[in-house]
């Protein structure tokens, strides 16, 4: 295999991954913004848990992974099976994973623009110098990150469904009028809910509220 190659799309990715994933003893290190950064990541996690391979897995996620209740439940299940899970202090834009510290794969940047050729690309490398260097950076990020249980135990405001919709509208950049219309509430009510949200997040401005919400994993990055 060439020491560095570009994989064009999910089919090409899994064709390369399959032979690497056959060993239950393989160490898998995953860095990702959320649970869907990698195609089939959720199913792969379930298979790993069923094969008792979770103890060899470490997963480092962006706070955005905590924005969805179902994702939080999935993380709890993974941790209960022995996977080590930590949350970074700041959002991440792309995913990377390592297999047995010999092979690494990282995604193209997470953007709204379509990837080249209409699908996502991945870069795969087995070059020892590149893998060792990237793994050292992972270790540094891992040491500065917070264990899942500890992160969730921090003071984290409770956001109900309606407040969550207001928060998403607030951080989407639309005007107050458009947000109120989309949420089916009066402009006055929307602005009151925004003001309450700033108090809940201990934010002095709407911008600070968006930053604070991202840090706490209340919205997807």
C-alpha cells in the first residue's frame, strides 16, 4: 500500500478498512466532531461492543456530540462497555482515527460545500513519521480533554425543546423576525426567550451565548 493515498468516497474507505478491522485486539483511536463523522460509525461501535473490543478503543469528541439526547445515550452505552471517551474544550472540524498506531485516516474538512466528485474524500497514511507525529498530537489533545462523566457532571444548564429551537435560531444568523416566524411565535415573545437564554447561559451578548452553547455541547458545531 502507498504510504499516503486519497480515498474517494465511503465505499473506497470501507474497502480499505475491512481487513484492518478483523482483529478484535486492534487498538482503535477515534477523533471526531460527532457520532456521524464516519460512515457506519454507530454500527461499528455496536459491533465492537458485541465483540468485547471496546476496551481497546479511545474516542475523543467535540462538545457538539452532546447536543442530541440519543447521542448522549449512545455515548453512555459505549462508556459502559469499556470505551474510553473524552470531550474536547473546543469544537473540531474534521475526524481522524488510528488503527494500532500504524495507520491513520482523516476526513476532508467539514464544510457545506459538496466534496470533489460528489462525495467525501479521506486521506489514508501508513508513513511512520506522519502517523507518529499525528498520534503525538492526539495524545496531547487527549490529556487536555475531559472524561465524559466528568464533563457531564459540570454545571450545564437544562435546555428544554422549545429553548433549544430558540438557541438554534439564535445561532443560525437569521433575523429576529424570520426566527420568530419560523418558530411560530410573536417577535416580542422570541426576543423575551432570547433574553432569558442569555441569562441561562450567563452570556453578555448573543455572540457569547452562541460560544457558550457550543462549549457546553448544547448545539452541534
